[in-house]
C-alpha cells in the first residue's frame, strides 16, 4: 500500500511539474502582473505584530566592512552570542536599499520576484519561546499567544531543546495571483536562495549552523509557530545553531509601521494545486541534519572587497528610468570571473538535502567575452567545464525566446550577458529514483546554487538575474538537451549599462 501511495504521489508531482514547465503555455495564460494585484508581501504574520521583542544590534554594515569577502569574521565577531545572532540575521535579511528609478523596491542581498521577498525568518528557543524577524522594525518580534511560548509537554528532552534555531518559511500569498501554479516553484527557489544566505551569514558570524530539520520534523515546528498551510505557508526549513547559549531578552518595541490592509483576496483557482504540490515535501521523512557547515570557496574574490560591499552591490540588473527589466553591455572579463562563479556553484547544499540530487540536476553554461575561453556552450561537471560546441549566436538565440523582449518600456540584457547558467533535469527519472518530494527538493537545490552565483557576480561588479521567463522547448533546442530534460531555472550574469546610485537602508 505504501508503494502504491508513493507511486501516486510521484505521478501527481510529475504532472504538476509539467504544468509549470513544458505545459505552462498549454494550460495557463501568460503571466501578466499589475502593481495593484493582491499580495500579502511586506505584511508580518497576524501573530507577529506585537509590542515586545528583541531589538537587533546596530553596526552590521560597519562590522562586515572589516571582513574580506569569502572569509569568516573570526575574532571580529562580537560577543555575546545574541549580538552575533542579530548581525547574522541582518546580514541575511536586513541588507536593504532603494533604487530611485526601479519600480520594485526594497532590494536586499538576495534576489526576489518583483521584490516580494516571500521567505520569512523566525527564531525559536526551547525553552524561551519564539520570535519573528521584522527587518523593517529592526527587531525580533515576540509571537503572540501559544506560538510565542514554550509548548506544554515539550521540555528539555524534546528535539532542539536548549538550542537556538532559525526557521525559514515561504508564504505563497506574497506572490500575486497571476503567477498561478508557478508560485510553487518560485517560493521553493527563493527558500533555497535564503537558506544559503542564512547559512553563510551564520557561518560568517561563527554560529555553527546545521540544517537540522526538513519534511515531517519541520512540520511539527511549523505547527508550534502557527504557520498554517491554509494561510499560504510552505513547509519550513530549520537551522540549528551550535553557538552555546544565546540570551534573548524582550523589551518594549516601537509601534509597528502602519500599513494599509491588502485589498480583498480574489478567488484563487490554483490554490488547491499549489498547496497540494507541497504535500510530498511535508510528508518527507528527512534524515536528521548532521555534518558541520557549508564551506566557503577558497581564495580571494576581487582583492579588497568586503562582505558589506558585496552584499550591498548584489543586484538583478537595472534599466533606464521609465523602463522595466535589465540592461546590459558587452565587456570582456578575465578567466578568474568564470572560475569564481564555478567555485561558488560547486558548494553543495547541506544534508539532509539528498546528495543524490547532484547526479540529477545538470548545469549548462553559455559564455562569451571571457578571456581565454571560447564563446560557446558548456556543461558544468565535477571536473570543471565540458565543451559542447563553439557558437557566437547563443546569447542572441536565448534572448530571442526570453519572456520579456525589448520594447519602449522593457529592456533585456541577455544578448550582452557574459554568462548564462541553466539548471536542467530529467524530471521523470528524478522523481522515479528519489520519490515524489524530489521535484520540490530540486527547486531548493537550484536556489542554493543560484545565491552562490549571485554573490560571485556581485563581487565582480556584475548583476545576476534568476529567471523562469523562457520557453522550455526552445531552450531545450538551444542548449542541445535531450527531450526528457527540462530547464528548471536560468541565471543571467553580465555588466549593467545603467549604474545609478542607490540609497542604502542598513546600518
């Protein structure tokens, strides 16, 4: 009976993946989002708007200005541990800026669809309670009601007792409804992106992060924190910190910003399908997290750059005033730029994400204008780059099928890009060998690697733009992929044409 249920779950996951990929143009109208479309983005959860919590430290930017990019803070990390936790949370979620001519703000150290930032962070201590990270209030806000207190009957013998944990949870309702089924993949991709940034920030500040819970175990944590799937919350990931006691003391907080209520939510015809797509991940019996920390690539990346400089510079590309999208210009780059990107991409996600995913998710590279590297198509392997063919038309062909073509109000820098990375997999084989949760785990994997590419690009003054706006069938042809392999995500890296000053909003 168990095998029958898993086979049915695998079939359902494969069908849903098809509807977001090869079949999206057949079964859904094109995505057309308006600024007025309903979204819960920027709204804290209803039980995270109270008047008490933990004020976060100031000076994160100053601290990270003294830490070379790619290195840990070491002796620069402050004591006590509560200060290090605060700086780590702000490095991961609180690096904010506004770009005067960009219609999508705020910007952070991680990319997000239309700057919606659907991945939220919570801090839990057992005993001690739970808090919500509100970067706009610069505080951990104590959760109201039972969610903020140590649950009855779960004492020091419970999993995670005596430790401080960071819980990452995506909220589908932060994305506008026109994204339909695609919201499932988008929120999982961004969860993977934020997982990497949070783990890096915690490692940077010496907090010893371990991905401790996913699947069914994380579901119990979600219930304690009041993260109801009916409200759009996705299965969370739980990071445990091996940093000794972290003393968090509540104080009175300034009032929460007055935000207008969102417009009434329209009927969501895809809600059931999107919620159902997370069921395999919710029921995944993930092995317990173990095995140390994510490793940073060795060697300097752009001498003299600090973490503060790179996190502030991270961007998805910019366009001229009055235009949407991203611009680009051709610029020859040294081989070290490509090597740095490969180094960051090679760091795998931590367990319990299955190492076997690495054998299923392939990465292709389209490169141009890299010194000593022939323009053309490559496969990324464990040994480096495998040359597929020379082709000076690749960027133009990718640009021609990109979902946002150039117009009077839209720019696209694909044709001028230096590097275009494409993740792809044989979905049928992936699911049959790793189970129905494998499709969701693949999105997390792609997000993890994507954030590494984003940081590598930022360290060289380049943009890195993750995108799902492409035609899967055409892109298969351009990349010489087998018909069974579906593109999962594309990341475009290049040099911006417009580089207006931005207003930094972090201390």
